[in-house]
C-alpha cells in the first residue's frame, strides 16, 4: 500500500517539512558542538558506581526476603489453646461455673 498525496497538498507538505528540518544559519547548532554525544570518564565512573550500589541493594533485599515467613497467619493462637485445656482439667469443676453477679440484683 502506498501513500500518495494530491497535487494541491504535496507542495505545502514538502515545503513545511523542509523548513522544519533546516538548521539555523547563524552558526548556532542548538548546543550540538564538537563534543556533542561524547561522554566523559567521570560520567562512566558514576554509572559504574550506580551499578555497584544497585547490586548491593539487590543482595541485601534477597537476604531480607529469605527471612520473611511463608505465611503471616498466627500459629501462636492455635498452640496455647491446647495447654489451656490441660490446665482446666487440673482445676476443680466448681471454679469453672461462673458466680452469680450481684450487680444485676441491685439494678432490679
């Protein structure tokens, strides 16, 4: 499939494309001098330092993630329930029955 423009539209489109792509003729290259696009050794050193820092951060995060438990459910809530049953067997049955609250009789 090819794109063809009508003759009345082709001239303004090509003229505007040429105007937009021209470099300024006053000697200003828009900051693109002789050293444009070249990096310095200092920039390369900073990049290497950032990569080393990221490597240490990943290593530290991996260590911390290994310490995270597989589940955050509370197993401590299940374990004490069994010893409580054993303690209740040792106590007399009279202690398990709640005493009548005398405050309810005072309100009547």
